[in-house]
């Protein structure tokens, strides 16, 4: 991961290109979609994210620029 403060236009452009062209990203997005659907849908996912943001992780997000969430909240744990 690249901290937001060090992200350049070129790095962002290359990353977006990889996400749009590499099949592994599509496969993983489909896995996340299925996990969200199995765990209560988008409303449940939004609730989990909101709970993370209301905790002490708010400070970590501000300090690091990263969202520290775990996919263990979903049933298949993405392993």
C-alpha cells in the first residue's frame, strides 16, 4: 500500500490500469460481492464500516491514511 500523502498521478494511473485489466481483481471483487450478500448485504457492510470508523481506528485512519478493516466480519474470511 502507498500512503495517500506519497501517491503520485503516475502511480494512481498504473494502479487503476492494473485493477481494470488483471483478472485476479475481478475474481476477488466477485468474492467480496458474494460475501457481502451472504452476510446481510450492503446495509450490513456499511454498518460494519461505520462501526470501525466509530472506534479508535478513526485516529489510525487520520494518522496513516489507510482504512484498517478486517474481512473476518464476513463468513468466508477471504482465505
